[in-house]
């Protein structure tokens, strides 16, 4: 009996020792890394609605993070960054302006394409001027506005009109697509060429007229970390989130085409 009691005590001691060791190891394991801090994302105006949604979703899974957005025409954003505006990430509506910023030494890493877009004619609800094609933009009495040629949407619009053999003189040159849509919403213009996503975002305030694929232009949206960023880790995480299946699904829900 004495031998049996000694054996039982020995086993119990070993189990207690093992539990103690296991508990000690668990308590000294490093906690999971949590993101914290804030980032400034400079994004093309056409990304306003979807990036607001992406920013909210990103912050929901990273409670310690704050995402601030600055929306404008892409060339305006590039100029702001080159003049010292604090930015952590740039999301561009074309590769030309992105290449410019990269060539000037203001980016780090390789720009990554996260979405594509197509063009559409935006008109007032009910299409009162009966605009059904690019050629109709040149009809007498039609007030047409567009974006400046340096703005991606303006550049793409010129390419589409040229492909269709249409020449039209705009009443004004806007700084971004949102301003062009606003002109149509307010009745200050009859039509403009914007992205399909802008027409979708405006809802019942406007109506869209499709542009034939033969004349349409596919816009490419790349994003990159800004070299002067003070929140590199959070900025990189946001880029990764936009490129993730969750981010891609959100972009497509807003009408954007897949990145690849």
C-alpha cells in the first residue's frame, strides 16, 4: 500500500508540474498585434462613396485606427502631395498621374491596381434632350460639360469622343467627375461623360446612357503608399484590405470592375 501511495503522489505531482508549466508558457506569450493610429488617404473623387464604406469597414475590424479621406481630381491630389500635404496612401483614377508621382520620388513600393471602371453619359432624369449616343452630345441646344483634360475622366472622355468621331465644345471644364455630375443634377448642363459608378452613386437624381464598347474606355485605378507617410504599417494594411476579397466585393457592389 505504501508503494502504491507513493506512486499516486508522484503522478499527481507530475501533473501539477505540467499544468504549472503550461500555464506559465501561455501567460508569457506575446499578445496579438493590434493596429493603431491614423492615416490620410488621398483618393480620386470617383471613389468617394465606396472608399467611405471601405474606411468604415476597415475601422470596424481595427478599432484603434482612424482613416481620414481627401477626395479630389487625381492631378490635384498629386500636386498636393508634391507640395507637402500629409498623405499616407494615394488611390488614383489613372496610371499617368500615378507614374508622375512615382517618377518624382514621392511613392514607396509598387503601385497596385485595385479596380477598373467604364464611362457612361450622365443626363437628367427622363433624358429630356433625348441623348442616346456620343453623337447626340453635339446636337444643337445640348449643354455639355466635362472634366479638364488632365483629370483622368476628362482624358478618357476625349478618347471616347475621338473614337466615335464626335467633336463637341464643352460649356465648362470641371476639376473632377463629382462636379460634372453636380452640374447635370442642378440643371446647369444637359449631359457629361463620367464613370458608370458616378451615375450609380447619384441614384434617381440623374440617368445614365450607356456608351458602346467600341468607343468606351476602361479606367485603371492603382494605389500606393506615399513615401513621406508617418503610418506605414496602417497604410499598408489599408491597401491590403482594399485588395482583399472583402474589399474587392465592396468595390464591385458599388459598380467597379474587378482589379484583374
